[in-house]
């Protein structure tokens, strides 16, 4: 009975948040159009569509798998920072805490629409890569799904943690910029890690989004990694970042505006 009521509360919060998302054209465009725009803009630099050469196929694989990273960054992380701050500043979060929903339910319910959009976009991207670019079907789908699921949870937790230093919705553009830039440049979205200088590349392997993308690419392309423990290391690193972000939310998340 308790689980059913918790599920009903989550569904109600998710529906309310989905309505707000559909009414917010800026947030909707960020979630639906910006990731695709980033992929399209970077496509020429990676060699464009596959031309039958190995380089073209590798470029398409990097491009499409990087698209999942952009979806996680913009559809989940960026949009949720703005959403959490907007709900906090309008006292919605404070009012919700006076009712039945628990704190985790409030945060999860707010994140549900963004998470659903991100998962749908990731599935559509995999289908588009398979049908339009003739990429192979995911060879280890469990790892791919684990990467996407962990990525959604991690980005949602990091979004909630980022609200600690975000006083207004307008400031979200500034406070989210460091993670967006570091992830785009250092997690293999725009440039392969092997193209970075050795010490820098090793450091970038431990950025929050890097292990998520490692799981996505291993799950899609399969193969045997040089170190069989690599998928487990990536899984452990992603879980560690997620737990760290959840701890930060539990410790420092603010439910009321700063006056």
C-alpha cells in the first residue's frame, strides 16, 4: 500500500512537471533541439557521414554516442538546474514539503519528465544511427542501458547539487557552464580522449560523464577491451560520482529561497 501511494505521488508530481515543461518553450527547445544541434554542428569536424571507409564509420560511431552525452547534459542536467531553482524561488518546493511527498519523491518527481525525454531521445538516437548511418545494433545492450540509466540519475543529482550555487534561473546559464564545458571537452564528446596529452587524458577519465560514455560506447560497440575490468571500473566510477552527488544534495540542498 505504501509503495502504491508513493508511486501515485511520483506520477502526480511528474504530470505536473511535464505540464510546466510543455509550457516552457525555452526548456523544451533546450531538451529537444539543442543536443541534436550540437551533434549536427560537430559532424563536419568529425568527417561527416559514413562514406564506407573505416574513418567514416568511426566518426559516425563517435558522433552518435556523443549525442547521448549531449542529451544527458542539456535535456537532464541543464534543464533540471533551471527547474529546481524555479520551483525553489517560487516556493513550490517549500509547499510540497508540507504535504505527503518525501524529499526524495519531490526531487525525483520534478526530474521525471526530463528523464523520460532523455531516455526517449537516446533510444531514438540509437535507432537513427542503426537505420540511417548503418551502424551495428548494440552488442552489449545491458551495458548501454546501464550507462544511460546511470547517466540520467547522475545528471539529475548533479543538477540538484548545482542549485546550491545558483540563486536564480538566469544564473543557471553561468553556474552550469563549468560542467558543460569540462564534460564536452574532457569526457570524449567533442574529442576522443586518446587525442589528448597523456597526463590530461588520464585525468579526464575520472570526470563525472566519462565513465557513463565509456559504458555507452562499450555497450554499443562491444568488443573485448584491453583490460577486462574496464567496464567494471567505469561502472564503479559512475556509481561513485552518483553517490557523491546524492550526498551533496542531502547535505546542502536548499528548499527555500535565499533572502
